[in-house]
């Protein structure tokens, strides 16, 4: 497993990309664009997977993917089960 540096966006079919942020989230698990409003984008992120993380949760942007704000999330525990 490896991690990236956040979310990027292309508006020209992939010829160029712009970094939008969320680099501390490390692991982006899903990006969803609302079928009702293409300007609303949801990003699911794991943050640091083996410990508590302030960067874990669902981020939402209502302006086409510009850096979003964290919505109701839990930052306790880990993203992956650990053996005891």
C-alpha cells in the first residue's frame, strides 16, 4: 500500500492537472461527484491508517472540487482493524 499527496483536478481531459489540497489525508478511498450538481464533490479519506487521525473522514466541496471542509467524522481508533 502506498499513499499520495491529495486531490488533483483536470478541466482539459487530463492534459494538465491542478493540485487542490488534502495532502495530509494520505489515502483517498473514494471521490464522488453528485449526479444532481456536478459542482458538489465528496472525498472519502482514511488519514493515517494505523492510529487516530484528524484527516480521516468525508470532505465536501460545493464549488467543483476546491479544497473542502470536513464533515461529521470519527477520528478515534484506526482505519484498519489491528490485532490485540
